[in-house]
């Protein structure tokens, strides 16, 4: 009986819909219709076509990717965790990608997206005074960069006809370099030496000496310790040079791909200023770590190893980097990019594979001797092994007048001093040459991070050439040079202006300078 009633109730007609319910239904349908009509009236967004590949293997900063056959060389690929990779090996079956970061989501089976963009880096005035990496990531704890302009990391070097001769001097503020191994705007001068011989100090002193000249400086640290880079940044800040310097950093803990791309990115940042007619100085510290990072990548990518396991194109990666440094012609704005690459040798072996490659690419080298460093002869520049292939063409006339015979005389003194150790008695002429040479060596000494002006250097070299220091004891030379430097600032400004403008000094000018120096030294 209960089952029958249940069935009867379930089949009973539903209650009639009242007017209020009908009104609510009509209003709801109207709202849905208006939303639908509004959506149809708006233009539909364009469909975005994204090519996606699959990671087949990951390890050592390298990823193998399948399924992206249209990828370009050096194209940016986007990995999980927004990690950027750059396609380096384009093979028939897969792609070898160097990773510029790391993330636990990057593993075999994960998806990779094409971006269609070639590897680039930010450029612009906003980079000045900042510490960043090759991708533009801020490392100094400051505000993020607000830059819309980006340029490819890899760019072609200027054509031969777009270049001008190197003839404008670049003053380092170091006596032994400006007098004997002159550097010009657009030159590539290699700094080579063993570990802990002062290579970075020479480069940083050169940057500090550009204070007030308007030259833009870039310090590119490749695989350096964080403490070493922080020390350089503090030195530049104390010298008030950080505001016209860009510090591009990659540490030894970073992926080898990031270490490999860093100098190319730094050069692109420099080229942006150069193309606007400005003068730029870039320091690569150092390229042996860059070569080792590229060797690591090449071995992981299964490229054929050559001498010392370096790949066959190790020469090319440095030549195409350094060839971008040049002096542009006036038709292209007259800007210049001067490079000071640093290379570390082992056991004074300048004939090793990578050092000889760089010596052949660059326009000269500054060799820092461990023996001179241990003797306290700082900067430890070995004038015999150092050379500038530009020479006097990028040197002020006043330098040529005081340093013309200085290099030869100093070399002869060093040889004579060596033989004098075995002699019991020397003739008066040899003894005078040794005494003069020792004073030249003392004058060429210079404290770290204390660059000298042009007139200060010329005055000290002129004093030692004229024999004005011969009557002084060696320990008195430091105080005499300080007195000369201080007095020049106040009393010889017209002569300093004439020297720095590139004018040749007359005999009367030289005589007035000698008289001035004689009076200072007598005091």
C-alpha cells in the first residue's frame, strides 16, 4: 500500500509556476543574453602560436631538447621556472642548449618553449653605477632596471673601412705604462701575469684615472669570487668612479653558460655608448676562466676536443670578441671602445695555449713579473717583455721627449746590474749608470690606486733623466716626488694645459720645468 502511494506521489504533476518566478527567470535570461551579445561584439584576441619541445636530458648546465626543429642559433628558449637557455648546438635530432640559471623543475620530460628572440642584453644610461649580470639581473640590491632597449649579445665587428687609426692616448695614470707602453683609444692591450701579481689593480687604476674625462668604463668579472668583485666595487665607489662605470659580474658558482655569455653581453653594453660617439673602456677579468667555461660547455655538448681539451674554435671565440673593440671613423661618430683583457698564466708560462692566442689577437701586452712583485717593485711591469704595437702614435709629444731613450737605458741598466754582482770593482761610468738606473727604477714605483696626472709623470721622468735625483738617497726619492706633485698643481698649470693638449714643448718650456724641479729638490 505504501509503495503504491509513493509511486503515485512521484508521478503527480508539479506545482504551477507563479508570476514572480517567471519574472526572475526572464531577467536572468536577459542578463545572460546581454553578456553574450557584449562578448560577441568585441573583437576576438589573436591566437598565439607557441612551439613547445621536450627536455630529453639535463646535466652540467646543458640541456638536450627535442621537438623544436625551427630553432635559430643563439635563440632564447624558456625553461620551467622562467629559466633562460640559449641554443648553441643545432643538430639533426635535437638541440644542445646552455642554461643561464638553474631550477628543480628543469628535468627530463619537462616542456620548453621557443621565444623567437636571439640572446640579448639591456643597454642604456640606466646601467651606469649598477652591478648586474649578463641578462640584466640586478646584483647590487638596488631597484630593478627600467630599460626597454635591448641589443643582441653577439654582434658583428665594425668593418675595416669604418675604423680610424689609433692615435688618441688613453692615460692609465701609471708612469711605467704611460711612458714605456702607451695605450690609445680603440686599442686592445693584454694584461698578462701569474696569479696575485697585480693584474686587476693595473686595470682598476686605469679606470680610476678616467675620473673627470667623461669616459664610460665597464668592469666585466668572469668567474670571480664575490669578495674580489666587492673589493673592486668599493674601490671604484671610494674613487667616485662607480657612477660612470658598469660592473657586469658572473661568479664561479654560476652556470658555465652564463660565464661564457658574460663578456659578449658586456661588450654590447659598451658598444651602445660607443655608437653614440662616446669613448668606452672595458676590462675583461679574466679570459682564461672564459676559455675554461667554453671548454666545459663544448665537452658536455660532445664537440671534438683539441689541444689541452679545448675545442677547435677556441681562438675564434676570443678573436670575434676583441675585434669589436676599435676606434670608429668620424663619419660614424668617432666613438671608441678600448679593451684591457686580462689573462692569468701559470709558472710564468706566457707561451701556453690560451695566452699565445690572446697575444696574437691583441695590439700588445703588459707583462707583470712575479719576481718584480716579490721584490716590492710595484706595479710589477716587466718593461722587457711588455710591448705596445701602437707605440708612440698614441702618446703625447712630451712623453716621447722624456721617455725616448728611457726604455733602452733601463734595460741596459738591468743587464749591467746583473753583471756587477760578480765584479769587485767598477769603472766610474758603469757605477754612474747603475746609480742612475736604480733611481729610474725607484721613480717607476707607484702605490696602488694613486694614479698621477700627465704633468706629474713627465716632471718626475724629466727630473730623473736630467740627473736631478742623483744626489739624493733612494729613500728620499718618495718624499721628493710627493713635493713635486703637490707643487705642480699650483705653479705649473699653464704648462700642464699645454702638455695635455698635445702641443710640443719648446726649449724654454723644458728649461723652465727643469729650473722649477731643481728648486723643489733643493728644498
